[in-house]
């Protein structure tokens, strides 16, 4: 093992290489050796010498021992890293809020670096007054705070044909959950005065892809936000700084980043991202369009392929996240035997509409092989289906909206792997 | 919606405006923002709908489109829109949508021609968006139709005949019906115990083995310290390269790869081949059509020393006004050093 830091979680490969060494380290951690645990008996530098002062890091960063917690891309997925995606490290996280620097990124023309002083938001089309707002204007409207998940419609899209990527970061990491501060879109539209024939809204970004999506007016006037803060600070550039659209519960592509224009019209525009992309090709060669809502879904984040069980048998914590674009998650079931018997998991943390929920299931592991699954129930009564149930309806070519139940196989060493089961 | 008022008048900037009785959503006004000027709306409102709304007056023929295509599009999408590498395939794929490997192209999948015009106009060429004239967009749209066998080689697309073009797959889209079709199927009592007699593993991700290795600082250090890798590469290389830097440069070079190729099988694409570039005269790659400022600089004896390359890569268009390299520049100094070291590893053998 070439690990620099004792106690740091090994990468999957390091773990596979050195499972025995890990076992040894665990023994030292939990039972005192003859001379006592050096973590206790030896004087550590941080016990003795002074640390950095308050002027050392005006914008704080995580501990150096957490350097392995990072977004990760899959180079073979896309032609280049500019129109591409990376993944949230769900396996390293807990609670329900995603830290801003770990929120997955999906760009179609790279990260636009927009100067807020030169940014404008225009409302045009079927309105009484075509308007232009500065960022300062925007911040004078009444604002609201809401926690919402944003999931890419293609999350788990690589798994339609079967288990492919080893890690929940890759299978489920096109999602993040943050608190947004923003102005209800309704207020901006009311300021412009939507004409009665205005049934659709086109939202457009200021980036080099000129991203556009059509949104039905009913949704626009319901719960959408024009947001400028995430988790209390300004949006990150990669999340649309200075302003993005928030479309709660609906696929992430609609949450236009670097939002610069809202056009009201009487029909949808059928833009590239709602025809060529983000339409769901079914088995008969026809395709569903305007599949906006994200179905209820869950995944066990630990143990998982990147977060194996390293402590051996005994008390073990299973944890994961669940969410639904149609409401809250009152219940998640967990199985450790591949779905023969299920147990109701313990929900912990706030249960908010269209937000991630955290669940736990603690048990005494006897060291035998496990087949772990979680199954979300949402507030409409919908129960997360198996992958085979989904395939029976949609075939294998849908790409988008794969919310099937995920299975992790855990062997007696605690190593976890992405599998499919009967 | 609590704030709806039956309001008939309101004040904007001191002027009294009468609001039509047809207005349904008369709500609280904050008198924020200002009226958009017609020329401002025209500058941004470039979207085109399937019914033709938003189409500018213009025209372009297949032949003209092909010339523009070869110059600006073929490096990624192939000479005949067949695609290159992992860049999108735009032609072919007819009758594959219900097959095991559907090929979703403009001809086989896209329901509306307006989407082609709109998207090319707003987002292409990749890295130089909104640089095409209306007639060029018409011509490229005509060429894409031709490459999909939807029109003949003599075809000219105009705003007048635009709506006559029928896309083959237009009828095969239907609105989301998950609420009707799937919700009843999946909203049933869940089994909790003895749900199945046995369980078998049917598929393992490890067999496919496409999971990327986690990139962490620890792993990078480990890789750089692997003596085997260094020796293998060192045999091929002449100069003593900093192999850790070369490895870092390979990663940083990914953003360059959309336009530039390196290595034995490299071809000129949007940008020239970058073998033998460091320390050599600028503008010297055979068969590449450089911008005139680059040609002039080459004639004046510009050498791509590390210093010159660093300046160029930091701010291409600031360094050389008029360069064809539309890339914005590499922000991190260490990335530039790494890219240059990586390029050094593609020198004459």
C-alpha cells in the first residue's frame, strides 16, 4: 500500500490490491497492541506545534485528507471534455445537501464566465411589456429559499443494457441537491404581463451552446425559480453564475444556466435538446417527448463499489439517498439478500418536496455475501421499479429516465460490485 | 396564486397605462426593469419554430453548403455527415430506430427541420457559435438534407420552401404517457418478505470493465513513480522529458483534441497536426490553411519556443489577432507547461 495518510479511505483498486493490509490496520485501530496504540501513545505534530492562523485561507477548503473526494468524469463517454459531464461523489457524502464544489457539471459549450455587470435577463414574446432586467433589478424582487434536487435525465443512462460502471458516483452521480435562493419565475412573468395566448416559455442561456428549452406556462407559473444563490453563496460558474433557472422535479437540462432570456409563445419550440436529445426512444422505434418529470429513485451510496466495507463483520451502516420529482419520499425499503426480504429503512433529515432524502439501515453483518438494494416509495404511492420492469415497458434504447433499482454485490471481504440479479 | 387583482390601470415611470381587459394575470407590479428595445429583442430572439416563426429571409443551395461544410463542419461530423470519432453522426440510420443499435441522425430521428436551422445558427460551429450568415445556415441545412437523401443535389432551401420539407420521422413522437402507462403499473403494494424463491447474479459490471480509475493526487503520484512506465516511454523519446508533466499534459491536451491531433496517424482537422511543433517554425504544417496573420508571422520567422507557445496558449486571440484558433486560452500556467511537455513527446523519431 502506498497510501500517504492512515485512515484515508483507499481507492477501489488500492483496496482490491491490499485488502489484507487493511484488515491489519483495522485490528490496530480497534484493539490496543502490546505497546498501546501509537495514535494515543505518540505525540503528534498537531498536538505540539501551532497550526495556521485565521488569515491562511480566506475561502476555506476541505482537509487535505479529503483530497480524494472529487467530481470525476468518464472520458470515453463524450467526444471532448467541453460538451461533457462529470459526476457527484455520492459515495463520500452524507446528509442531503451537496456541497457546491461537488455538484456534478454538464455543459454543452463549456463553462461560460459571465460578468454579472454585463448580464441582462430579457422577457419577450407574448407579453404586454417586453422587459430587460439587470442583476440588480432581479435582486429587488421578493425572493424565496427552497431545497431541490437536480437530476440529469441521463443519470443511470449507461446502465440500460446492464451493469456497466462500478461506482454509484458513475451510475447515479448526475444529481445534486442544494438550497436555492431566487425570485419566483411567476413574479418576473407577471411583471411583463403574460398574454392569454401565452402557453409556453422558452428559456435561453448565455453560453456558447445557446441552450434552450420549452417549458409549459403552467409549470413556469407554479414553482420555478430564477436563482442566483446556491447553499447561501453565489452560484458557481459551472452551475450558471450569475443566474439559472430552477425547474423543481424536472430533468436537469431544463434548468437553463447563465439564463439570459425568457420568451413567451403559444406553442413549444421543439429545440435540439427536446427533439434530438432528451426524447426517450422506446422499443417500437417511436419516442416519447416532453418527459419532464423525474420518477422516484434511490441508491445505496455506502457500501458501494467505491465505498467497500473495510471494518469486517459486525455492526454495519447502510446508507443512501432517495428522491422523486413528484413529491417527497416517505419511505425507502432496503434488502440485503437481493430482494427476498425487505426492511423499512430509517429516514433521517428534512423531508422536503422534490428534494433528496437520506436513509439508513443498520445491521449486524455476519460476513456473508450480500446483495444490496434500495426501493423508494414517493408521496404519490409510486414504488421504484426494478430495471427489468422498466425494460419491459421501454426497451433498451431509451437512454434517459432510468430509475430502476440498483444492486450492489458485496463479497465476504467487503468488496462491492455493480451487478444485476434475477 | 394569491396576488391576482382585478386591476385596470397601473403606473409605470409616471405614465398611466390602460391594460386590456383580456389580460388574465394582472398581478402585483414592482416597476422593475425597463422596456426592451426592438433592436435588443432582434439581437437575441433568433429561435425558429416548426411553423416557420422566426425564420429569416434567405436561401442556400446544397453545393454552397458542401463547401462550407468541408471547411467548418467536416472535421467533427465527417465529409458526408457520417460523424468522426465520438462526434455526432448526422446522416444515415434510416430504419434503425427499433433495432438493437439505433442510429439517431437528423434524417432518421429529428422530427423538424426548423430544429436544424435553429441549432446550427445558435450553436455551431462548435467553439465559434453564431458566426454563420443566414444564407450559410440555409446552405448547410440544405447540405444536411442532401446528405440524408431527403433532397437532391440541385436543391436550394429558402424561407419560402422551408415548410415544404418533410422530415421522415416526424410522426413517431408522442407526448409523455408515463402517468397513464407506468404509474398504475408501479404504484402497487410492495412485497416485503419471501418475495422470490432464489436469487442469481445475471451480470457483473467488472466484466465490462469500463469504469475509469479514480483520479486523485495520491494516484497521480503513484503513477508518476511507476518505474516501468517511465522506461517504456523513455526508450522512444530522444530528449529527457519530465514524464510526470507529459502525463499531466496528456490530460490537459484533451481540450485541444476537438481540433488538433498528434501521433503517427494524426491528420489536419479544424487545427493543424501538432507533431514536431515545439522549437520549430510556426505555420509549417503541410496541407493546413493557416490564417493570414499566422502566415505573416511564419514568414517573419516566428519560432514556437516554449515562451512563444506559452504566450499563444494563454490568450490565442490576444497574442495573434485574426488567428483561426477560436479557443479562449488555457487558464492555468501549469496546464500550459504540461501541454508543451506533452507536445515535445511527439517529436521526430
